[in-house]
C-alpha cells in the first residue's frame, strides 16, 4: 500500500499549484477520518468493529478522497 500512497501523492503533487494547501487539506481530511473511525469504535457497543483503524489506511483514504477532486489524468481515480 505504501507504493500506492506514494504514487497517488506524486500524481497530486504534479497537478496542484499550491502544494502547501494540498498538504494541509489532506492532513485535515485524514484527521477527520481518523476521528470518525474512533467515534465508530466508541459507539460499537458489542465490540464487533475489529479494533483500531491504521494510520496508513486513513492517509490512503484521505489521498483517494482528495484525488477524486483533482483530475490526475489516468482515469483510475476521480
């Protein structure tokens, strides 16, 4: 998954003018996704959720969500 994350981030980096804003948006999105995952675990009364969400998975989800907003040209994402 690490190479996929790197490739998506690289593609986004090439398509966006303001890279600083991109990093902030992805970090904020990842933070919200992680908080949502933690809230779902807290709400799961029977403990059937399976535990914590990995940070790598949250970052991957945030990158995919952001990539869906930016046309990276290969047609695979977005």
